[in-house]
C-alpha cells in the first residue's frame, strides 16, 4: 500500500479502539464488549487522533491519482470534523436522530446473535451501558456549564425515547427483549441468561434515569429557541454535504423544485383517477385494499422480495454486483426512534449484510403506492448498492474510504438519484408508484424550504400561497409540510423535530441529488455518443465516497 493508504488503515484501527460502537458498525473485531466513550475525554481523544492524522496526511507523499483522491476525501472530512469539535458542538450533541444517545441503543441492533460468544458480548455491553450513559451525561453537564446546550424540544423528545427503550413508557423494554431473544435462541446457558437479565435491568435503569435527567435537569437549562442561525447552520451544511452552497439560492431553488414537482403530481394523479386531484387520489391509494398489504410479517416479506427481485433484474444489465452485495435483509425497526426508514451497511467482511429498517409506528396495514421508491432509496439501487460496493472495492479504495468516507450529500444524494433512476429505467411505470416517487421528491424539496427557512428565520416566499411574507417558525414549518409533503401527520411531526435537531442534514438529499445529476451530465457531455450509464456508475463507485465539492472537481460537474 501507499503511504496515504497506510495512514488511512492506521487511522481506522485507532479510531475503532476509541469508538467501539463505530467498530461494530464497520465490522472491525476486538471491541465487541466495549462502548464508545462519549464523555469530554472521549471526544477529545478522537479529536486528537484526527489532528495527528491530518498533519501526517499533509506530509505524506502521494504516488498516483488514487492517492490524491483518497487524501483529499479524508482531509476534507477531518477538517470539517475538527471545526465542529472546535465550535464545541459535542457539548450539545443531543437530538432525536443521530446523537450519542441513539448510538448507545442502536449498536445492539448490529451485533450478531448466533453463538454463546455473541450473546456474551451483548451481556458485557449491556453491563457497560450505565457507564456509557454517564459519560454522555458528563458531556451534556459540561455543555450546561458553558452555555452550549441543545434545545428543549430535542431534550424532551429524547427523554421520550429513553422511556420507550427502557420500558418506562408502558411498552416492552428493548433491553428486556434482548434477554428474551436469548432465552428463545438455540444457545443454552443459565449463567449467561442471568447475566443478560441483570444487564437488561441495569440498561433499563440507566436509560430511564437518563430520561429523568433530561426532563428534570437538562430541559430547564436547554435552549427554548429552535433555530440555530446562519453561522451554525452553514457549518452543519458543510459537514453534511462537503460543500458550501449559497443558502439563499438553494432556498429559492427548493421553492422552484417544489412547484415543478407539484405540477407533475397533479398530472400523475389525473392518470390514476381523472378528476380527483392529488388529495382525492391519495385517499384512494390509501384506502383501496387491493393496493395495500395487511400484516407486519407480510409487509416485511414483500420488502425482502422487492429487494431481491430488483437485485436480480439490475445485476448484469445496469450494474455488475458481486455476490457479497447481492445479499440484503429487510427488517422491522425497534420502536422508539424516528419514523423514517433507514439503512445500516454491511460489516467489512460481509458476515453481517446490509439491512433496511422500517419503523411501523404501530400500523399493520401498508398502502404500497409510497413504499416502492423508498425501498429503492434505502435498498437497491440506493444505499445498499452504493455502500455495499464501497465496502467491497478494497482493491481500489483505502480502508477509510470504504468504511468511514463520504458525506450525507454524497450518500443521500445517491439514494434520491436512485429513486429517479428507477423511474428512468422503467420501474415506476405504474402511476401509483410514480406518484409515490414524486411524493418523496416533494418531501425532499419541502425539507430544503423549511430547513433553511426555519433555521435562518427567513421570510416565506411572496410568490407562494402559504403565509406569504411571514417569517418561518417551527409551527409554520409543521403546517407547511403537512400540506405539501403528503405524508402522515405523525411522520411529519417527527420529521420537523429531526430537521430542528440536525441542522443542515435535511437539505443534503436534494443538494446531493443535484450534484449527482450534474456529474452525470458532465460525463455525458465529455463522452458524447460513447457515454455509458453503467460505466459512469462503476467509475463513481471506484472513485469512492466524498464531499460534493470534491465530487464536482472529479467529475467536472
């Protein structure tokens, strides 16, 4: 390997030791009984490793173009991470989607459960949870002392998550469920069963206690005002996209894209049921029993079948998929988290496959019109294909690129591009499913409008009929997405909370899709009549994940 690739490998190994939760996510062995230290000391240790690695990258000789791409991707990501650390964002890292709190719970979803050793690792991690939660509390307490706090909205919702996971909310405890799963497994050990029960009880108390801490101590000290302002928002956008788009131009573009898609939705609704309009067609698609699946198990099997069928049909035609990437699992998400479907990547050795996770929110009936394009986004050809291929390409990419590289703009942009691509390839010819794809696009456009609008407290566009000229507030944001995104009310309420808690992430989808479409158009102009779509995708994967500014440099888009 080159010096750059050696540094990348060394960083991944050392980072895994400092972040065992990430090690589990990546499939790096040796840290299965440990949890990431989210205390101030833990954050500082990881920041120090980044600073050391950045200096070494700057001094290391590059041998070829692959070294240049790998160095640029790694350096830009670490530079932005360092800016977040220097800005003190770790002291208020508490939100409903992707903060240390969720990491401490979700890591158990990724742990294997086949052998006695696997269950012993789970028991050890359960026993470590009280200390892990205490480390997070130390950081939040330090934030209170510094006046660097999350918001009351995020803290209150995180307290509810804690109550759900611990069983304090009157629903079955997630951690008790782990112990029960062991007792229902083929592994027999009275001692281990007792350890798991004891660990689950400790985990329940740790999360229930943390929820009480949030309600009683943190919320009164938290920020009542949700918007973060232009400076903090701009930094968030840079971190999530690897770019610095003009926020005012992006805001106006979001409006124009939303209006364009709404017109196409009207035309598509007319194809489905002339004269009913979008709202009438939505009611039809939601209520027609022939357009829905009843039962969680049946729906999960439908999702699994859709992924497997899509892989079989795309492989060898539009993509060349190695055997490892052809395996995917469609799972139902545990309760307590946000209501958006999500994806977790495969382990480095593919012993754990890529997985899509669907939160049912208690529903047992699933109208299919909106599910197909979301499945394409999260699975194939979306996140599973892009992330799975990245993990697979060890001959082309550094270990950091394969396991830690990229940005939300790159990956979520690809996911949204994948939805559009399936329409282009003829997989959404059923107008029901095409309307579902357009609804997903409308949601992502609405995200741009409300995410930028709420955090920067901009005026609502005068050219739109929705409260023209008024200043965006969270209340108006929720009203807007309920009217214009066409998703259920509970989902959209969760979405607005998410946007307010993770500023800048919500716009990465459409901004990223824009970059992918620009890159494809640049390749088409360059190659002319010889342009080949499959070759474009293959080259993109071989370049590896990166920020959007670097992506534009590499493709000339």
